[in-house]
C-alpha cells in the first residue's frame, strides 16, 4: 500500500484528497504547512508527495527545493491556477509531475501510481548492455545507478527513467510526445513542458555544458536524442 504525504493548506481540499486516496488504497498523511510537511517527510517516510504550489509561509517551491536537496522521493505538484510559468518553475525545481486543482481522486491516484513505476526505471530493451559507458557517464541499468567522472549522480525517478529511455536507443530521435508517453504515461500533447523541464534538470546533473550538450541533444522542432559527440 503506497504511502503518500499531502502538503496542502486548504483544509477542505486536504481532507477531500486524503479521503479519495485512502479509498484508492493508499496510506496517507497530511500537513497544512511546508514546515510541517518537511517534518512529516522524515517521520512518515512517504513513497510519494503531493505538494501544493501556493502554501502560506514557506512556499511549495521552497519545500520542493528542500526535499530535492537530500531526497529523491517522487513529487507531484498541485496548482490551482494552471499557470504555465508557475508550472514550469515548479517542474524545474524538481517536481516529477503536476495536477491542476480541483483534481479527481482517480486522476491523482493514476499519476501517483505512474510516478512510482518510474522508480523501477525503464523497460528493458533487448540487446541493451546492463552497464553502459558513454564517455565520462556510466549507466548501470541493473543497479539503477549513474556516475559521472566516477561520482554518483542522484537522479529523481523521472530524470532516471528519461535517461534510461534515451540511452537505450542511442542515436534515435524521440519526439516530446514519445517521451511523454514512455516516461510520464501521459497521452496528451499539452504536457511537453514536463519533458523540457526534466531534460533541463537531467543535463545539469550529468555535467552538460549549457548550450553545448554532450549527451542529450535537442533536435529542433521535434525532440531529443542521446549520444556523445
């Protein structure tokens, strides 16, 4: 039974989400502030976090950054406004996915289960070696670990699944829609920003030089491909 932490200041929304997720079989804890949420993160040890973007006091963005400083637990960001700028900033801060409130319990449950599947990495591709060496980057598919110049690279579930998906077919160009379906299990075009934000975070973690990436290359107007220069 997946453990989910909800950090939401609106009591009615918080209680509604808590009840809906319990009905879907989740073990749920809830916090009304960012500070309380960070405390419960340590004590409850959730497998996923549903984080309101607009919190009083410590903002949801700051909570997200603090979690990502030491923990790669999947984070689903909730926003009432659906504003593109807010969503992109939240995703670039480390969120794995987002939902726009009000959200139905079944929709949120599906997003939580999808993000938890990412923790297991990407499906195997026949013929793909278990350990891959790409210049300074080493990907261990069996152990789900990545190192760059001998140093461990801590990747969130979406970042890891994105890297495993791209590197399994090095040289192949993937459209944003293909990556959206493979990594996030979304089927609608409006969430291409999930892909772009995740690529940006991944590049920063694997030592890419801004404007001249070595591993994850942009194919203008289409998507991305993996492969050292």
